[in-house]
C-alpha cells in the first residue's frame, strides 16, 4: 500500500487547478478569450496567462522552502498591482497556444519543485506574508494554490457568461 504524503496531496490539488485552467483555455472561442473578467478587469486571455506567469514567479520561493530557508516577499501590494497592470498591458494580445504552453510548462516545473519540500518542511516557518507569519504549508495552500484557484474562478465566470 502506498501512502500519499501531505506535499503530494498539495501538488495534486495544484495540478488539478492547473489542468482545469488548461482545459478552459483550450475550449474557448475567440469571443470568450477576449471577454473581460469582472474581478480583474483583464481579458480572459490575460487572466489565464497571468496564472501561468505567476507559477514561474513562485519558483524562487519554492526553491527557498525546499532548501530549508525562509522567504518573505519584499514587494508591497502596490508593487504587485503595478506589475500586474504591466503584464495585462504587455500580454493583451496573448494567444491561446502560447498560454496553454506556459500553463503546461510552468505548471509542471512548479509541481516538480514543490515535491522537493518534505512533509516536515511544510511545518516550518515560511516567512511573513502580508504582515503575518505563515508556515510553508500555508503559503503553498493559501498563496500558491489559492492564487491559481482565485483567478481560475474568475476565468470560469468570465467564459461562462
């Protein structure tokens, strides 16, 4: 009998969210792809591409955790908002194939990297996020998976309506 570790469970959740994002992108018409997401004010294209890009941006954080280090972001929310606005502008015309490839590539790389975190490592202090100390498990669950889930919900709502 094989026992699934906590990190394997978290990676499976992450992969399921990423797989759903890929499936949503693959099935979109051009009109759905260009529809504006109410939550972000970006097109569905930008929302989906943002999910993929942030997977890549989370990698240094996960490398630190896998190495037993802490990582507290130095960016303020206004910095994040500015970076997101730049991304939305720079990728306004992003294609479905480009986004699918980024979701596949960055999602697989992040999932593999997450598996380097031990279950014991999940209980360690990760750093301070939004002024609050969090464990590695909380960052993986609430920030890494939560970020993708939040934007996936917006993407789902945008392409459904």
